[in-house]
């Protein structure tokens, strides 16, 4: 669990140090892509706790969810429909759902340890 966090920290540090800035026109696509990737990461963490994590599903979901989300935003812009709002609602709700399930797992795990000590 600590290795992904170290990788995330290194990735954020490298991104900040690179000085590379997205063009204004690409920011909407990048924001939705990042949101889709965050959903995949939290889903992967949840599946690790549920002991059904599969690396090939995680990696394909990480990249394909981001690409599909950005493609839908692009298609919406071509059709003059703001599909980014739909993506934010869907991915945002899934992120909160995954986060709440991770939180419940961690809290239940802690309570089980406390109950074992009481017997």
C-alpha cells in the first residue's frame, strides 16, 4: 500500500518540477481524464481490500476510462452539448462511493481488532 503512495508522490513532484503547462483548450479534457483516473484508483484500492484486485483490469480501466471520458467530452463539444457535467456527476458519485466503502472497511477492521481484545 505504501509503494503506490510513494509513486503518486514522485509523479506529482515530477509534474510540478517539469514546468509543463497544458494549453487552455485542453484543460477541460485533462480535468475529466484525471477524474476518471481517480475513480479507477479508488476502485482499485477498494478491490484490494475486498481481495479481488486484478492488475490487468486496473491498468486497462485506468487508461481506457480516461480516454473514453475525454472522448465523450470532445464529442459533446462537437455536438454543442456539455457532457463534462454528466462525467463530473458520474465520476464524482463513484469516487464518493468508493471512498465511503474504503472508509467503512478500515473502520470495521479497526472495530474487529478492538472486539478481539475484549474477549
